[in-house]
C-alpha cells in the first residue's frame, strides 16, 4: 500500500480508482493515528481494530493492489535505456 501511494504521488503509476486510493490512504492514516477506536496501549485489543481496518482495506482494494504489483514487477524487468 505504501509503495502504491509513493508511486502515485511521484506520478509513476496512476491506474488507481479514486475510491480505492481514498480507502488505502484512510486505512494507513487510521493505523498511524494514535487516537483510534480502541487505544493501542490496551493489551490484546489495541491493535485488533487496526488489523480489522487494514484487512478490510486490502480486501476491498485487492484488484488494484494486484494490478500495481504486476506493474511494479514489470517495470523492474524492463531494461534501462
């Protein structure tokens, strides 16, 4: 997800539906935000809500993430000019 956002920001990869981009960015912000639904300092549950949000975002954007990974691998295999 982070590599996709970086490639999108650098204008290297733009084949991302806006809805999926918003979902990915939102999930990352939620995970990094210390003020979430269940505080991270609560043992056992603190990271559970983060995991649920991340899993939901991955499930909803799976095709976009797969397409990006395919593009990323193909762009590495191209010979430099």
